[in-house]
């Protein structure tokens, strides 16, 4: 069964499933009250990292920034997007397509180079291996476009990690008109870091005939050459007993902005504290006024401590699951199993410029409309280290550092 991988026109046979999904680390060993000590504050020393290295290269207009903002908080390149998030992305995409961008993008040198896939409208459909490649933030997915050579090509690349290597699927390309690229896949190979040679991927492209062919329209190319929107006839699809899905939208970037690079570091799970320090340092002079605990639904994606066996204590102190901030109340919500959830409600009070006192005392195991009350109380402080309408970084119980994404 040939499979089209990564929503960019890959057509491959199934691979062994990889599962390097990042799991946020959480901890709680006690529900005792915690008070902050200024000696334990983050030391903001910007390390040499990509958050700074690429910053000067990034340039987006206001409508482009609107699209970038709509992508922040969407994990799995669209796999976990809510209907509202999808609507926000599509609205921003259509606005940019209406502006037009660079005329005749296929004739511009700006389309050339390596593009990173940031979002696609069909990352979670079709086969499990496709979801593994596109829907897991641990992998990086790229598209290379080189049209002004003796051998014009469009290549799709899945980088498993810097240590493992990548899969590259190549297609011979030609320009049909100012927007459309025609391509036909003809070769694919793995490049593993631990092998001195490439491993060909055994796909019979010649036997696939028209199934190896496709087209890709560039509907928007930014004047800076940093942002591209494309629509193609090669959506995620299989060629055996599965209906074909066509008409996929892709958002790709050459350079990303600091928030995107910060979230990318978190998804890979290495060097996160250094990235947090740097990210806060980059933004410390941009803040106006005292930070506020913004209302909304916030999903924890990372914490600085190791896991423990006591998930109940973790949940009671907001070290896992979702936090809902609304009307002076704070609610912790954690999925357990079979539709059951742990819920704990309390209140928060601002006691300093960026510090809140949290008191949680209304806990229950909830299933549908039925709740089983639990006698629990948890008190602690949290300090806002950084917050905007998408990302929140706090220091909480036992000096634990948390990163939350706003998902609602």
C-alpha cells in the first residue's frame, strides 16, 4: 500500500512506527504551602541558541503576524487544532491570499530554498504512520524547492532528530505557470547519522504512474521570503481501500519567530530551561505594566520536575492537565480514564507585582453530570515569569517551572 506522507506529496510504503512523543514532566511530593525566596529566581543569562541566532532574520507584516499568532498553541501542525483555531488559521490564510504577496511566485527566487512545514489542514487523517510523521512535533518536516537548476526538484524531508537522521523523498519538478509547480516523485532515501551511506527507500515510483505525480500552487509568498502558503492536490491519502482526500493547505516558513522556536525546543525536550531563560530575557524589556493571570483554558506542556507516582497530588496542585482561569476562580481539570475527570476548583489572589496566592479546596471525581466529592486542600503561590495571550511561564510549587499554552 503506497502512502502519501507529510501532507506535502510523499508517497511511500508503511514504515515501522516511531513514537518519540514528548511527555511533559510533572511532580508533586507534598501539598504543603510554598513561599517564594528571591534567591531562587531564574538567572536570565541568554545562552547561544537559535532563539537569538535567527531573530534578526525574521520579518513579518501585520497580516502575516496574524497568521503566525493563530498558529501559536496548535500542536501537531494542526492535528490537535480546535474548530475555533482552524477557523482563525483559515481566516488569516484567506486574508493573505487576498493580498496576493509576490506576483508569479514560481518565477521569484524567494520561493527557492528549504521551507519548514508549520501547519497543514490534514495532519491527523489516513494511516497511523502519516499521523506519526506529521502530527508529532518531535519530528521536523521540510520542503525544499529548487527550480532554477539543470535538475529542478521539489523534495520533502522528515527529520527524525539531529542524532538519528532524516528521510528525503525527491520529485522532478517543472513550472506550469506563475503559481503552479508540477512534480513527479522518482527517488527516496534515508540518511542515518550512524551510517556512512544512504539507505534507498524501496518505492516503485515508475510503477505508480500518475499516482506519483502532483501539483502544488503557491497562493501566497511574502515579500520577505519568510512565509509561504500553498495548496495542493496531494493531501494525506492512501491508495488501497481508502477514499482519496484532496485539496490540502500548507503553511510553511523559512525562518520562525522566537515563540515558535521556543515551543519547538519544548517539543524536543532538550535544553528547555536554557530556552526558558533566554526567552524571558528576550521579552523582559517588552512588558508594559504588571503581568496578569489571563483568563482562558491553559494546557500544561512542560514542567521542570521529574514525574512521581502520585498523580492525584500532582493534579491537585496544577502539575498536570488543564487550568481554567475565569472570574476570579481557578479550576484544575485532568482526564483520568473512560470519561472520568479529576476536577478541583479554588480561587486566586494577587499578592505581589507578579505573584498570586492559590487556594484550591473543592475537589471531585467527575463523570458526566455526576461528581464524587473529595476532601482535599492545596495552597501555594505562583509567580508569573512571562505571559502573553498564547504562552504562560510560571514558577510554582517547590520551585517548579511550568509552561502552559492557551487552548481556549
